[in-house]
């Protein structure tokens, strides 16, 4: 939102106001867990198992002892002779147990006789490929097992950012580093992979790119599309399941991981937006072909008519289930559910969408989904919601990302086709081509600035609306409304945020306001909101607050059927680490909450909105109420925000809503 625009129209606003007054004028489990399947045992019950556990403690351990809690969960599982857990722990400034030493790399073993210290090695960067490779080599050299499992534990940031953030070095593992570490110790063998399961007790890592990376190194991958809650996997349950049935295969173990995780989330009241999926990596070749074909069809259409194609694809992407928030407040991780995107793009990409959906469904053998993540297929992929060059650059460096998608998103962000796109467009062999050339500059496809100050009209009921022509519609992927409160007495314009509550007719290009004098409020206090997901059954919001003095984003869900809001919890805001916060904090009695807004003075020389603390209150015995409530009498500025496929924005002109004491609303066009 352009802050200067508020100041620019303020004088008009004052004139309009003066003229007005002068003239007198709970969750059903069966709906959220993939239908129960029974996986046949694959091995002899006397076969041996070795579970590698790579624990990069990070701030999750330093701040709250989350890794120590999970280690204790492990200790609550009684193991037989043929199941062992090999642990490498590091990457945290402080540990909250008596076994793991800070400033060291700790190697531990848990077996039927308990927990043993094997070695204490010099401090190593847990976010480095050589450290991961060293742990793999140590296990290979010192332990023999019929079946091996590898589990990563820490933060995750999706395909672009990777995982395992070491807070002492500010380093993390990229997808390429994960691949290189496994490849340096084990031969890639699709027929006989060295690991039964590779799992990720991290956020946002059930990605196509990571699954493609691990093809040939494991039979199954277990990971979450969405941000995980702080309770994470339930190690007592999953290890007990393996201990009681060492004959199970990786699919059965993956199912146990999912089911015990979901049960643990229910126990912690964090199940609303969880995801976890078991991916059969033997299906990757078919999935790879389907996804590359999907990208190639999209690339060809973008070459023919980039404006129309990208605006339509962007609309589908906005309505598809996506993960990590993807807003200014929550941060951008640029991860989308691939099957949901394909489902919504069937008319746009008719030749390849169905095959991609089927390939994903074939690869995902089991999954769980919370109520507010019920469209997830189990596999996500990269989509540049942020519209930025940095994320695209990181994505383009991933070995396992398809060339067609790299070229497609390069075209979207830079406005030009990279030279490598020719091979895709000509259906040439592209296996040897993975990098994409960086251009010297950008070409503008979406002149979204042309929509700045689009005229607002009033219908016969005095509802504000805009009408876009077909050329304008070709550069718009979404339309939101923006509301601001103007307090002349206190010399401030308070930006209340944006919402998707717009009466939209996409066929005719007409967008009309639905303002009824209410706004979202927490305990009766107005909040700043951003939409993070807009699904058929629900909408998710991010609300910035300070929770006990710590900057957080409150996660809110609105259920269309029930017509009410639910507070899912709060996560700390991560600006520098680019890793999603795994801790979903449930509000409790005694918590101190401060609402955060963006404001600027009317009379000053402000050049931008500044984050301001507005209202502070203490949570009582019950959870705070979040609801639509009357904004009260006063003056409010309203406009439409147009978002281009590359995430650039423009806003219409403003109208003024005067809310009277009796709740009636008068709409004034500021240009009249």
C-alpha cells in the first residue's frame, strides 16, 4: 500500500467530510485422515533396524527444550534387540538435558539397554553437507542393519530455503547439500535404496523437489507440506510401533508416524492445520514426467500470451492451498499444493493437469490433514507468490527442480524467456540442462501501475465498485479491499489491513464492496489482518501482535459453514532466518497481548507507514474472542487493491465511509 497516496487524498477527504456535515447530510477425524489402509508386513520380524536421528537443536532447543522433550519421548519407548536409534545432536547454543553437551557434536545410541554416549566430537556446523555426510558415514562404518531410517529434526523452510538451521553458524542445509551428502556415502540405487524411510520432523518439506532429490536413496519419504506445530512427531508412539512390529515396511512405518503425530497434535490441541504424508519414492519417475509436462504446457501457453496466461494461473494459485503464509506479515516460503493447483488449472492446462493429479495420488500412499488444510494432496512445489528475484534464484539452483518450471517462473518474474526455454518448447532432451541464465534486466509484462487510482463508482444502493475491462483483467490475479481509519483529532491514519471480502464477478470484471460497518476484532479491539489462504470452506488470516512482549503472528481461521472464527495459535515472526517457526503457541490465561497496526500522521512528513502498538490487554480465564464487530462511529477510507501475477500491486481511488452512531453508513466519493 502506497503511504503517500493516503496523504495525497487526505485534503480531499477533509473537504468531503466537511461538505457532508455542512449539507446535513471440532474436528471429525474421519474427514481429515486419509481413508484407513492396511499395509502388509514386508520383512522378517527378526530383521534389524537402525534409525538415524539428525537433531539440529537450534533455537527450538535453546529457547524451550523442544529437542530434549522429543529425546525423552524416545526414552519412553522400550526397544527390542533388533531396533536401535543412532543420534547426532548439535546446532543449539544451549541444551536442556544432562546428556547433550553444548558446543560439541554429540553421538548417542539408544537401544534395549538405554541411552549411551558414543563420542563427543568437536563442534560442527549442522547446516553443512560435510557434517551430514560425516554422520551418514559414521553410521555406515560402525553399525550394520537390515533396514535403515533417517530422520531430520529442526526448522524447515521449503524448497528454496532448505532445512536444519544451525543457530550458532546461521547456516542451513540446502536441498542440493542433502542430495550431495547422501550421494557421497551411498550409491544411488532406485532398485535397492539404502534407506527404507527418510523423514523430516521439520516444517514445509513435503516438496516435489526434495522427493525428487531423494529418489534412489530411500523407498519412502515422510514430511509435512505445512508448518508443523512445536510438539512435532510423537517418538514414543512411532518407535513403539516399530518395536512391536519390526516386520513392517516403510509404508507401514510411515503410517505409524502420521497417526501418532496426529494423535499427539490432538492431545496438544494443535491439529487444526497439520499435514503429514508418506510418499512412495519409486513413483518419482512417473511424477517427474507428469510435472515436467505440466510445466512445459504452461511454458508454451505463456509464450503465446503471457498476460492472459499468468493472470489466470495466478488466480488459480491464489485459491490453491499454499503453505507458510505467503504474506508480508507471515513471510514468503512460496510453496503450493501441486495437485490443488492442477485441479484448479484443468481448463487452463487441459493436456497435463489430470496426469499430474493422478501421479501425485499414486505417489502419496498415506497422509493426514487437519480441518484447515483439507485440500492438501501430500506433495507441494514451488510457486513464486513473493514475485521476487531472490527466491527464484534459490529455486533455480536446485538440481531436482524441473527446467520447465524454472523457465516458466523466470518468464513470470523477469518478463522474458531464458534461452534454455527453447529446449523445453522444442521438446528436446533437457536432462543435461538444469541451470537458467540470469538476465541483465527486466521486461514489464504486467503494467499494474496503469490501474493506480482506478475510478470508483457507486451503484443505486451506494455500494462502491470498480469495473475493469478485458485488458485490465489480463494483468490482475487477485482483488482485495483495504480499510483505514482516519482519526483527525489524534492526527493519525491507521491502516487496518486487507481482506478478500469483495463481491467479485470475474467474468464481468466488476468488484463491489461488502463493507457493513464491521471489522475483525480481538476482544473488541480492531486488528490488522492479511489473508493467507482463501479456500472454499474457510479463510485463514495472519494478525500481527506482541504476545508477552514478543513479536508474533496470530493465526486465525474463519469457517464459512459455521460462520465463526477460531484462534489457532501464534508463531514468532522470523525475519532473518527464513525458517518457519515450528512453535505454535496456544494462548492462555494471563498472556499479555498488544495489537499491532501500521500508521502515519496526517500532518507530519511521514514517507511510509510505521508499525505502531495500539491496544494492550490481558487474556482472562477463557481464550480471547475473535469476531466481526462494529467499528463504531467515525471516518474510514476504503479502496480496492489489485495484485498482478508477479505480486506487484496498485490501488483504486478511495471512497469515504462515514459510520454514524446508529450504525448507518454514508458513502462519499472523494473525487466528487
